[in-house]
C-alpha cells in the first residue's frame, strides 16, 4: 500500500500504476488559505489519493488532449467530498510533468471550473453517473 | 396534505403540463402529448370510489380555488367525504399502464412525433403561448404547438433560436429568458409580437446565468446558485390578439444595470457574506428562499410597495435544516424542493416538509402560471413521468386559511449564517 511521505506541503504519494505522483495538500485539509476548498474529514488522505488513482485509471479527463485535468466523483455524487457539500473534485495536472498532481473538491458555485461536456458524457455513457446526475452537472456547474 | 401520484411509464427527458395536456419529450427524441382530461376521466370510470379526485388532482386544479368548492368545504360532512375519496386514490401511486391497456385508444399518447433534435442532452423545457421552448447542451429551440379543444394537438418542426447550450428557460411578459451557463443570459424580447412597433429581438443581458426568476417588475438572474442579481425592465401594454397567456404587459427593454438582490434583505447582509455563506438561493414572484452552507433553510416574502421600492421580509415559516438543494419549484401549495436525493414539499399552510419522491429526478416542472395545474408537479424519473398532485386540507380546516401557523409572529429577524 502506498502510505505516502509527509513533507511541508502535505503527504506525497509515490508513483501510481501510470507513473504519476500525487500530493494531498495541507491547505485543502485545514483552512489556511481563503478560497481553498477543504476535503471532508471522512475522506481520508489515502481515499483522496485512491480517488485520484481511479480518475487516472479510467482517464476521467476534461478532454482527450495531453494537458487535460482529471475529475473525480464517488457513488454517483451521493458522497459529499468537500466540507461545503461539494460532490465533485478536480485533479490538476502539474505544469511540469514529473511534479505531483493535486486535487480538491469543487462546488457548483465555483465559477469557471466545470468538468465539461466531454467528461460528463463519458461518465454517463460508462455508467459512472445516471441521467439525473448528468443533467444536474450541466444545470449547476458553469 | 393529500397527495395523489400518477405514473406515466416510459423513458422521458422532460414533461410539462399545459392547456389540459401533458407535453413530453422522450429519450429517443420524440414528442408525446397526453390528454390529461381524458386520462382523469378514464381513471374515474375504473376507480369510481375515488371520484372526483382524479379530475381535481390531474386536470382541474383551478376548481380547488372556486367559490363553489370553498362553500362546499365549509360543510364538515362533505369535506370528510371528499377527504375519504382522496384517501382511496391508489397509493403510493397509480401506474397508468395498469388500466390504460383496457382501452386501446387511450393507452396511446394523443400525439407522437419524432423530433429532429440531435443535441447531446435535453436540459429544460417550458411551454408558453403555444410555443414549446427546449434547452439542450448545444442550443435553444422552439416548436409551435396547436392544442385545439376536442381535437388532436399538432406540433411544428423545431426552430433553432440560439447556438449555445441552454440550461434553463423562464417565460413571462411575452419574453423568454434563456440561461446559458458561461455563455450568459439571453432575453428573447417581444417573442410573439404582442407589441408590433417593438422590434422582436434577442439580447445578451449578462455574461453568466444558471437560471432566472421573474418578479412583476424585473427578474433575478443567478450566475451561480448563490448569486442573485436583480434586473429591472420596461414594459408596455400587450395586444390581446394571439395572447393566450392573458398577459397584460410585454417586456420591451431590460435595464442592464443589475443590483445585488441581497441589498433588499433585512439585517444589512453584505453581498460577499451572502455569497460566502449560501449554497442556494431562489426567488418566485413573491418569495425568496435561501439555504446556507450550514444547511439552514430560510423563507422570505418579497414585497413591492406603492412607490415601487422592494423589500424582502422574513416569512412565518421557521428556519429548517435541509440537505443540499438542487432546485426549488413553486406550486400553489408551497415550494417543491429538490435535494440531493429526495424531493419534498414545504407546505405554505403548516410549514411542514413532506416527501414527494425518494430518489433523484431527471427533471422537475411546476406550473405556477397555469390556470389548471397550479397544484401539480411533473417529476421525470427513470421509470417515467410521475405526476404528483397536492391538496393541502390545512387551508380549509381553520379560518384564515391556516391552522394558526400563518398568524405566528416572525420567528427570526434576519439571515443567521
């Protein structure tokens, strides 16, 4: 099991199956910066990392380009991921390739951050979400 | 509260009750129109012990408001018999296919027509003045429909109105507000030429919009679920020919200087505090609802005074704890609140929440502007369209239309985050 290594920014996880590293950042775990969303306490850091690995394994990317970010969802959105009811999360691709990825919960009211049609349709076609959740994402994220 | 549910099985995207019909769009992109009056009559012939529930609940909600009905309900014995008839309606719901197969004519929709719509997903539908507006991930379309009395409905071919995705459509005052997410808010002005001298046009009003809510002198745009901005508009008297909606005024111009709607809240709530602490906000013509991130739900009355100034006052409904709100839809009985995993009604009369459906919805529509369907909720679910009709007997059990609840003093003074 990849238990991660603590550093000053968070817990750094060693490369996963596809060779990507991931850091669970401290500022998405306790409120030290305004405007940074927080993971729910019951989503442990290892679960956060596993959620990233699920996104990576299934290529839950915003488009099929080489610079696309990933998104995550649990139990068709029934599981809240963030402390303010966020039920989707985004994993940002590092600017420099060997750097670690990181992720955070994204709420409907975060403007300009949306999984986009490409991924929503992929999720819907592959049964990750049902039709109600498909429409819910379109109607509330922009 | 008496609740009657009728399931029309099928694979639907959206459903809208209009002029005695249920207008639906199916998953395989066909329009199906059902005659609700015929359906209610047929149910009454098969379940005569429920008479007159089916007609009142699924075809003529306006009869609940008639002076004759109110007079009848003052007779305790008649009221008791009527409640008993409501209670005999099949629970938890009547599956239309259980009886519709008994008559081959009624088992089919009145109209079934393929739609030339290839857009990825259908997101909203609204019907107004014989025009069906459909918002999709890729466009806004309209189809004109004819719904003659005693004859079969006809639908024209779709016409594309906008080439951007449209997540919500709100129609009133001869206009349509098309909320198009990050592509913004578009208003289709004088869309039926009720003022011939005013140019029929589409205006881009704002850079972001998830939905709008009409007031009688403006509308509130929501660029995010927690950001209400008030836009005022100019209007002129409507010509009555072809005006099936009985609108007295036509929107002719939108004032582009928006104000934060939170400025009208009691207690000097700062806009930034409101946004930081609110998960969801919503307005109808006379109410404003807020759910905070902490899970508290507040209801307000919107008042417009004679000098045209607006104020938002606390309602008598006490604060409630409620899970994350997805949508709010007004009915005459109270707002229908869609939460992350269930749909509830908040009674105007008692302030109590009652579950209408346990589970998620593909679409929910209510019909506050309708004559006949103000008590009806059309919930599109995986199994079909669940028509939920609501009759709140509390409105008839005590004088003043409420069981003492509406006489409560305001139970809170302002927003408490």
